[in-house]
C-alpha cells in the first residue's frame, strides 16, 4: 500500500511527475502472488501502468449494487478499486459507495468515477456534439466528489470515449486537466465500449490520460484489433482496466443459460496487459467467486468448453458487438448499438434503471421501426434487430420509480 496520500501531497507529486514526464519510463505490466491483508487469501497484483499503483487484478464495478455491506465485504477480501459513476442510479450509487467507505482510511482503497453531465454525445458516430459544455462538466465532476464524500478520487474517467476526435476534444481535455491540477483526481482515464481500438490508441497518444477502461471479453469479434490497441497503450505506459468482462452474463434472453462468468473473467485476465477488471458485482456469492479465481487463472478444459459455446447458434441472443455495421443499413439511422446495449443491461444484467438510461441516450422513439414491414438490417451477430427493438422499447415509458 502506498504511503498516506493527502490531496496536497499528491498534487505536489503529480506536478513533479508532470515535470519529469519527458524522461519517465513506462512501468511494464507484471503480475505476482502476494499475501493479502485478509489472512488466508491470495491475491494477484499487477501494476496499473505508469501510475505505479499495484492493484489486485479483480476490482469491483459497483453499478449493480445498492448494498454498502457488499462494499465492506469486498474491502475485507482485499479488493482495492471501486468503480462507480454519476450515471449509475442517478448519482445514488456514488452516495452509497461514499457511505460504505466513510471512516475507512483513505489510503487503503481507490475510487474511480465519471460523469456525462455537460457532454453532448453523438453515440451513433462516437463524437462529442456542439453544445458540450466544459463548465457544466466540471460542475458535475465536483458533484461526484460531494456524493462520494471525498476530497479527491483516484481515477476520473471520460466516459463513452469513441472516435479519436472525441478523445482529443480540447475543451474537455482542458477541463479534465484543470480538475486534476486542482487536486480533485490523481489520474485521468477514458472509458470506451464502441470504436474501442481507436479510442484506446487516441488516449495513449494524448499525453493527458493514464488509464484506459475498455469493454473486453471472449465474445468480442474484433479481438485482433483490440489486442493490438491494448498492447500499444500498455507499451506507452497506460494502465488498462477491463469492463463488460461477463459478456452479457447470460446466453439467452430468458436467462436459462448463464455464461460461465468465472471462466469469462479468467479468460480476460490471461491477457497480462489487462491490469485489473471491474466486474459488476451484485451479491456475496459473486464477490467470493470473483476474488477466489485469482488463486488459479488457468482455464480448465471444462471452462474452455463452456466458453466455446460462443460459437453455437444461440450465442447471438444478448451480446452486441457494438460494431456499428447496422447503422448505415437502417433507413431511420437508429442508434442500434446503444439500443442493443440497453437490451443487454435489461435482459442480461437485469439492471433496468441502467437499461432505461441507455435507451434514453439512444433517443429511440415509440414510432421508430413502424414504417418497415421487414427489418433491413443484416446484423453481423445475427440479431433480429426489429424484434429486439420492439422488446426493449417497452421500457421507454415505465416510470422510474417502478425500476428503482
Ligand atoms: S446490432 Fe449487430 S450489426 Fe449492430 S452493432 Fe450490434 S452486433 Fe453490430
Ligand atoms: S425495422 Fe430495422 S431497418 Fe427498419 S427502422 Fe427498425 S431497425 Fe431500422
């Protein structure tokens, strides 16, 4: 664990690091077994790129829980990094996390958060639109600290990063740098789940970001490109965090065929350039499973067999590749990748609040698709896009208090 870090001294250290950045050598990722503070547990640590933070390879995405006891249990088991966002449960997830961590020594855990406030995101094209307001963005970022009841977070993420222009958007880059200079975050990162290879490379090229958090799992069909981009970023000293590691959690919409999530997470961690993962965790069994897999990352033959299910006909039920190939085929130019992400949150993760927020971001209207007798989209994953849109569209008009 690092020495006690106050906002003032990490600000000073950060400035020194900036001053010396031209000669800084990226820390090469490595992993090893160590005794955790909890007796009897073994945890694998990797170094989060040039931040130098040594971190367990399993961290926790908190977006799927409202239970502070689960956070406390994760801490006891040796989890150090908790990833939340203003986006989750409309800020209530940050409040819950702040409450759970209240009184815990600030240098014994890491917090990551993000906001979309002030960002006008063109999800379809992966760009920021005119009207994006850095001042509003910073106000929301301050709100994150307030809800979390902390003076600073460890990692602040620019979410939904996609095209290179998005990542390099100067007013937001400047706002993020200001936030860091004010001592409100130790490190800056991007979060990406569309156009990921482009976003990852761009983040590594900006010289502003230290961290990339990317969707990464065994079902992605652009793994060659993804791995090359991750290797590139890691070689530039970026810390790499994997999200969406459970690839939808179920193979089917009816939730009769769960994905072997332990195998899925092991698969991700077999890439040593993935320094940590933030699987969404909603119960104690899942937490124990996530933590325990660190003892042996080798995939068993049965686990490999389970993951090969991705090649059967039923695999294309929930998990959308976010490839965007459908958009130009649709006469209404619907933001189908975002709609399909909402579908996955609803049917795979059963996180209806998050699904509804995502659906709102896609701007899907009740009358969309009504002009098409048959869907004109040939989805690369084999989805019946029109049918899925009809299913998920019903969530649009459900009052929020039914979902909370
Ligand atoms: S719906 Fe199909 S074509 Fe469209 S982004 Fe998803 S996988 Fe790609
Ligand atoms: S039915 Fe298919 S092609 Fe027609 S608007 Fe809907 S998604 Fe687009």
